[in-house]
C-alpha cells in the first residue's frame, strides 16, 4: 500500500498556489486534462521535488454495460507512465449508454451517473475492472460517486456492493467522504453504516470536497468550502483506519491560497481527531495490519463472459440516460422530480464545460449564450465529447439563422469553419496560399 499523505487536486487555475503551499505530499490530476508529451511545467516541478502525481480518470465508464474502450485504457496507461504514478484511479459510474448493445444511438452523459446496486451491475463492473487492471501498468483504485437519483429494485447497500467488488477483483477503493454525505442527503443513506460495511483494508486514499444544498438536494459541486458534516465523516473513517492518503478537491470558484490552506488544516484536524478516537479504543485495526498485503481476493473459476447481464444493464442504463438527456419518458420506478433535477444539472454542466472548451462562444453570443445552449441541449443529446458538442451547437445556431445580428453570425460562422474540418482552415494549403497571395497584393 502506497502511503501518500495529505494532498490537493492540481488544477491549472491554482497551480502556482499548490507549488507554494507547504505540507503538500501529493497531487491528483484529471487524467484527460493532461497530454503525456506536454506535461504542464508546474507538474514537472512538483515531481522534481518528490511530490507524487496520481492521474484520476473520468471517462472510462467502468460501470457501463460495454467493455472498457481499449483506446481510452491505452491513453490512461500512457498518462500513468508519463507521470511516474504509483497508482491510477477511476469511478464506479456509467457515463454513456446506447450503441451496439441496444441498437440505438450512443448517448453521452457528460457526467458520472450511478450504477444500480444489483447482481447484474456488479457482475459487469467486476469484469470491466478486471479488463482495466490487465491493461494498466499500476494498481487501480475506484471511487464511490455522489448521486442525485436512486435506482429502483437495488439488491445491496453501497457498503455491500463495494465490499463484493473489492473481494472479487482485488481492486483498491478511493472513498469520497463528500459523496457519502451527498448520498445521505439525497438518498437517505447512513454514512456510518456504509463505512461499517466497507473493506477498510482496501482503501487507497480518501477524497474530501465541498458542495451546496438547493431545494433539499445536495449538489457535489467541488466549488464550495468543505462543510462540517463531511469532516465528521472523515473523522469517523479515521477512527476506524488510518487512510493511506487524503486529498482536497476543488474544481470551481477557487479561493485565495490561504483559504485552501485553511481547508487542508481542517482536514488534518479531522484526521487527528479520528486517530485519537482509534487509539483510545486500542483498535489498531486488523485493516491497518493487513493493508500492505492488499484486500482479500476470492478465487473464481475463470473469467466468464457476462453477456446476458450486459444486455439487461445496457437496456436499463440507456432508458435512464435517454430520459435525462433526450426527453424520453422516465423509466418506471424512478422519482420523476429527482430525475428532472438530474436532467437540469446535466444540461447546466454541459453549458459550463462547453463554455470552457470553446470560450469564444460566450464571447460571440454574449449574455444569450446560456439560454441558447440550454434550449439546444433539450433536443440535442451529446453523442461525442464536449468539443464536438461545441461544434454541433454552433452549427445548430447557424442552420437556424442565428444569431440575428449579422456581425455575430459571421463571427460564429468563421469560428465554426475554422474548427469543423479535419484541420484548421488556417493550416489548409489552399487557405494558406490565398492568404499569402492577399498579403503580397496588399503590399504592392
């Protein structure tokens, strides 16, 4: 087991603050946001100082019905090698549905969605985790996610589901205590019961993050300070086992470095409080003693295909995702009000991420951008990544004769033409020749 210590999620917006922050033992970086051949200078400097860098994937969809994509696995493995990481992490979630298993268009959620805690879903997840483990050069840990909605007909609690997953595959667990709090508020699940059922010896590290409550729903925003109840869950966990690592996540609304340092200080206090409780009970737990040996792995008679389970899971996940992003009827058994909240959250996140990957669009459209994008999203599910989504949105507006102002429409058309071909227009031979000729003529 790798002892990581105290860390923080590395983001470009706070890179300088992280470099100058004392007591940072390690950082975590979103795997899809770094290019192995062009690592940010800040990450390279941290590595030179001996700070461990762990890639955290968000796009594999290990909880989805399909087998993990070989290209995505290869890309994740490449980042592990480039960063010299001792482990890599992903999520227990599905992020896309449809496609060949359901003979329907592929849909992208653009977000992490919960898997049903059923035997079918567990069988598929275990096989997908094994496939990923075989393809990755270092140990894999998977994270419990936050959820706004509950699946009907679940057969296990979260703790039981995670225990069986670790038992059957030997995979490590990344326990997000903020997500346990989210599921407590949104789904009525007791964090203490979940912790009591977990295989503590399988914990690789712990996430801590903030969120916000709106209309009785807790949103795991990673954009707000860590609340007291989340720190209390961290203390409870630390009273049971000494986690190998703890990391503060922040993705939006970045505060001043002093505030981030204060949150890290509060995390250390919560850990010390839990450690004191553990020492007081004399429970230098069996989990800590066996942590270096790894979680128990149950012997299985080969790696049987789970095609029927994949088929059933594919149909269920496609029906749910279609209702969330394409406006089809909500599947039976789901809370309609809560699925509506989830649908709005997915559309809002789409709008926010597209504005980041294509910042020219909010500039061209001004204050109309968000309303225009949300109207587009209602009838246009995302079938590819966010960059393709930005292109599709621009094309949708242009085909509708929008924006109304000729200048804005011309700017949007130029932006779309520049990016929609196999190569930027500015790099295409004919365009380069035409522009060079024009420059010569202008100099005459």
